[in-house]
């Protein structure tokens, strides 16, 4: 969905937030925009996040580890981990196991 050129006509300083799937953005394009301080990017998903070796090769992942990009924020993908959802899951597990 967000591929090379899509964000080129937007005003510099745009905030792009991806909380859906890592694969909906071209990470090479996004990383270039972040490197050149054209956009601010935040996400809790990355491409190939289920394969740790592929994840380590992600340019965004590596950029985030340097800590030198104030316009890049990557947080853990916790997908609905709330107190209520954890309590419900625990009760379900206890019910199944007893």
C-alpha cells in the first residue's frame, strides 16, 4: 500500500503510523524517508517479524537499534494484550485444564 513515491507529494514532517502489518509498507522506501528526515515513522509491526533472522536484516530494525533517529519509533507488537484480555485468557486456560 505504501510503496515508493506514494508519500512524495506530502508535506515534510508527515507522521506515518503503521499498526496493521509490516508488509503494507515498502520498508526500504520508508527507511530512506526517515534517514532523510522527510517523515516521522512509528510502528509496532515490521516485515518478517515472525522470522528473527529476516527481521534482523530489516533496515528499519537496524536503524532503530542505533537510537540516532528521533523520527523513528518502533514498539513491541502486543496485539490486544490488556489486563482484561489476559484475565479472560487465564480463566479459559484454567477452565480447559480443570
